[in-house]
C-alpha cells in the first residue's frame, strides 16, 4: 500500500508529469535543460528529478560535468503502466 501511495503522490504533481512527458521523446536532458523547458527553477527541478529517480522512473547518466536524465527503460512494471496511461 505504501508503494502505491508513493507512486500516486509522485505522479500527481503537474511538473513531474511535464518532466515525464518531456523525456518521453527519447532525448536525455540535464537539469538546466529540463528546468528551461518546463519553466521552473533549477532547485525545484532537482527535487522533482530526485523523486522520480528514487521511484526508478528516471535514469541519470553523468557526462561532461552534468547528469543527463531519460526515462528508465527498466522502470518497474507497476509504474510503467501508470506512466503509459498518462502518455497515452
């Protein structure tokens, strides 16, 4: 039950949904790129990325002094179903 609460809480935030939608295009983006695209601060973006990463929704890879995020191809099935419903 706690897991589902965490999932729904994470996916109930409009900015986190915007991040998922943005990254569903297949591009790996860093915090600055994501913040600029969805129009929120770097600090807020970082917090959202941490929440999504902790649920294994996102995968982050460091290069060129930045962490680039994309949707995790090994996302847990329960979360993947919810994300796919959102993405349509």
